[in-house]
C-alpha cells in the first residue's frame, strides 16, 4: 500500500520553542526535503505573517522535483463570504497548487474559541473547501482536535469531516492536536471513520504530548490511514510533532509499505542533521535511527556478539538510514571493543596484545577519564601501546604566572621548556587565560620544527568537576575539541590540578594533529 508523506517542518515545526527560520532558510530546507523525496511540503501560513509570505514569494521561482508545495491556513471567519476572507485570499496569492486548511471538529472549540454556532462552523468548513477547489487547488482538510471532539461528541466530529468531504476535500486529516490520545483509541476511531467514509483519503496529524505521536501515526496506518503528517526530528510546539525520522523507516523497513523512492532512506540521517544545522539546534544524539548514538555500542559483551553478527544488537543495518555504527571504549569495554577500534583505525594485532591496554583503560576510567567524547586520546593510547606514535616532543616543564593589577583584566603568562628534535626549547607567551597562554607557548616552541602546528586550532574547552564534595581538592576532567586538516577531534585530561589536566588534553590535541598531518 502506498503511504503519502506530508511534511510540516516549515510550519508546525517552527512553532517549537527556540526554533526560528528566515525565509531564505525555509527555502533551503524545502529544497532539501524535496531532494529527499517527500510527497508534500507545507511551507507555512501566508495569511499569518510577513515571513511566510516572503517564503512563498521566493518559492515562486522554484520548481520542486518530487514534492507538492502546500500553503496552510484556516477556514473562513464566521459570517463572511470565503471570497472576502483575507486568509483564503493569501493562500491563493501564494501561488501554490495545494492548500491545507484546518477547521474545528470539537464543539468545545466551536463555542469557546470561535464563539459561533455548530451549524455556522460546518458552513465555514464547507464554504472554504469548496472555494479553494473552485479556484483549482488541491485541498487537504485538517480536522483540528478531531480525537478530543470525537470523545466529546462523536456525531459532530464526524459531521465536520463529512462536510469537508462532500465539499470536495482531497484528503481528510485527523488531528490529535493536544497529543493526549492513546493508540487503541486512534485505531478504533479511524476504523469507524472509514466505515462512514470508505472512499476518502484519510491522514493522521499527531502531536507528542504523551510521547505517543510516532506510535499513534503507525497505528493509524494499520487502521487504514494513507497519509502521514509530521516533521523532521519531531520539531513542533510543546513536546513536538510526530517524528518523520522514526515513522518513515518503521513503515518502510518494518512494515514494508511503499513510500519515498528506493534510495531515499539512505539520506535520512543527512536530512535530519541538515535541518538541525539550518535551525541552529543541537542534534539529539539519542534520537532513534538518525542520532549519533543510535548505533553506538559500549558494553564488551555486546561488541563481542556484534562482531559475530550485527543483528545481535542492531535492529537494522545503520547504513540503511545513512547512519553508521560506533563502538565506544570505557571501563565497560572488553577485548572486542579494542579489537574493533583497532580495525577501525586500519590496524591488525593479536587479541593478547590488547590485554595490558584494556587494564590501562579501566584504570584511567576509574581515575576519571572518559574516552567517549575524546576518541583522539584513546586512538593515541592504542597506537602508543603498539609503538606507532612518534615522540614529537617531550615536556621538561612549564611555569604559569597570573597577574592582576587593580580593576584590570588578569594577564596570564606561560613559559614552557620542551625537548624537540634533540633540542631544548624554552618559550614564553601571554594569553587570555592560563590554557590559552600555555597553548601559545607550546606552538611557539614547535612551529619551526613542525610548521603544520599552525593549522591546528582549539575550538572548544570544557571542564567538569568529578567530585564536588572534595571542594578545591576535587579532581577535574578537561575536554578539548580541536580542528584542522579538514577534521575535528577530542582529547581529555584528568588531574586534581586544572592546569595539569588542561596540559594533558592540550598535548594530546597537538600530538594527534601532528600525527594525522603525516597521514594526509
């Protein structure tokens, strides 16, 4: 059975707290969604704000290859003709071929929100659908609060969608607007709607307030719905909308439904991350299917089984959705984790060679190290155990001076003595803080022998106190994120002294960069 995928990221998704897209950004996302192969892309509500009107103006010169661009709006206002309704005219002016209009299916909303009669609300639905159809548009009717309305007054909720159907709506989309319905109620309701209107194209628009939007969408399809509405990454107001990044692979891979093109699914993780990037939101690493941790394995027993057959701890092949498997190293690791990572780095070694390294890893983790966000430090640890990392430099000592005069900003000065290529180099540098000064002093010492150090930059620095109860004697963990040579990497250092912890992470960062520069 063919399932139609209708995306509302650019309209409902932008109602998420903290998410805002410029008109140009919305067009970028629309083009990405079209390349993904979605059937409908809801661009926004042209009758509600200038930004959405600007988006549709920009989109007039764009010809989607796969999707139908859709404008959103409400039914006409009470007691006016549809041709006089500003909202409906804005939909026509947007230049789209399809419209999605919502109307009330809950008597409570008809009386409290619209302050009108039940009959006038039905007329508002019928008149608006008929008007847009007469103008040549494809019309999708969204029955807002349908399931709450169905609970309260089944006859009126059904009457609302029946009026839209009789007026020519191409599809009827049942909305769980408050997100409070349970899957069994969704299933039974849809079955009864289809008994009443067996020839309609029925859709589901679920919100996630009960953490059931994906489940409700899947069960709706089982009940006979043929259109799924949702957003990329589940973005939306309050707790979000139904997450298309979970719905699409579940329907296609688990249930075998026909949706999107055959190779589109491999772009799923890319699309998810792209939308996050444009929206300036941090991706959810733990999101199913597309998250960085979705196929991350930490337990030694798990990794051992995984190496024999991935199906032991993976429900699908990560590559199917454009993701990849990751094996983590921690105190929970076994020889299999280390062996897997070695192969990942292109190395071969006997399992026995990893036993001392495993003991080292467990010991370091006990002291507070964590390699999950600092894989460069682990890679160096592993390769050092195999004698593969050159001795780029050796620290002989460093000294730090922090000076503050009156109300001025503190000044940090670092002097460092290192052995480089059989020479002892002593350099001094000032910085905005002690770590910055230490970093500059080290680079100054290395640059003549290793000019590539100039291409390594520190992009992030984090400190975590591991035992706050120890107060000023607490052990701290420093994580440094660095970049260069077209890649980025993380390193870690742990000590009771924050400068010493910073040095360990900093020196690993520079050594890793120099090591990688030789592989390019």
